[in-house]
């Protein structure tokens, strides 16, 4: 099966893959399609597969240098997903804003009186479930961001443990710095590795002076976008990289 044939199958089935094309340097023109599970199709060098995981986590096409070669990583997959734990006001604001990005939004809360369509009209899916149950249903992958909005250990701790055990590209938690430190100690006591805790963005969001649920939601989403793109999230005028990081795709991309 050719790369193009396999790619069309991936797209039709709603899968996730990256096509790595050497655009300059040794082996120019060679292509390697890498699935999310690491399996490959194509005539490109096998070592190109090592670029796939980071490319899939970025969720967008880009150019990368690989030894003496320049490689175009063309990423294909379903829209990013946002899993929100806690059906609070900020959850609805997050879902409303994430829909503008074309993302799929899921809100989970064990409290049925909060997890309602009336409170969360913008959510694509609402789960009345405890964190462990919600994660078992959603199964966050490397295209999923997780945000924990609850301020209760019986929700926070299992949700963060499950998120850190998943492939989620972003794990954020609302709460004061004091609460973050206390939560960190509880997670360490529960056996979570200290290195894993460094994945948590807490308090989550960029420092934009957010106060309202809508402002907080945009702050959090901005940080999620920055993390996924590998950016710091500071003022553009102070950035030393190009404003538009992604180059135009090369000719020949299948439709």
C-alpha cells in the first residue's frame, strides 16, 4: 500500500498519523507515514519515525531539521479534544471558547445537579461520572487537553492522577498557589512521581489578569495553545521566533 492510499484510509477512519517528507538533503522526496501506534508505511528512512510523537502532539504541520535533512511533518487527525473536570461556570466558558477553535469539548462531573445541558449548552458531551469513570470513557490521547476546575480533593486528586497516567498533551488545574502545593503533596503521598507532577500547569492559564469565567477560560485556552505549539506564550513583540511558526505546506499534499 502506498503512503497516499494509507493516508486516505486514515482520514476516512478518523485516525491520526503524520506524513514525514524529506524536502531537502539526503533522500529528498522520500516519505514515511507514521501512525499513532508507531507503525509505518513508505520508503522514508526508518529513523524518521522518531519525529512522529512530537509532531502528533503539536497537532499541526511544520518543518523540522533532522540531521542533514529538512523534513516536512504533515499532521492529520481529528480535532483536538478538551476534557473538563467540574461543571462550574468556567467549564461552560471553556467549552464556548473551544468551539471557536473547532475542538470537541467534554465536561464530566459526578454531581448530576451541575452536569446539565442547561448549565453547559456549549459542551459537545456531558458525563455524569466520577473522574475515574470519566477517564475510562474518554481515554485521553495525545490530542486531548485536560483541565481540572474542581476544588475538592475527592475530584481533584483522582482526576489529576488519571490525567498524568494518560497521553494528554496538557494537564491544567485551577486553584491558588497554596492549594497547588497542598495538592502536590497529596499526589506525592499517593505515589505519583515528582517528575510526572511537573506536567501539571497549575495554576493553569496565562497571566493576563483574568477575573471572570470568560476571561479565565481564554487565559487557559491561550496557555493550552502555547503548550501545544511549543511557545512560551509571552508578548509577540518580545518573541525571538517568527509570528507565524508554521510554513506553507509543500505542493503535492493529498486532498
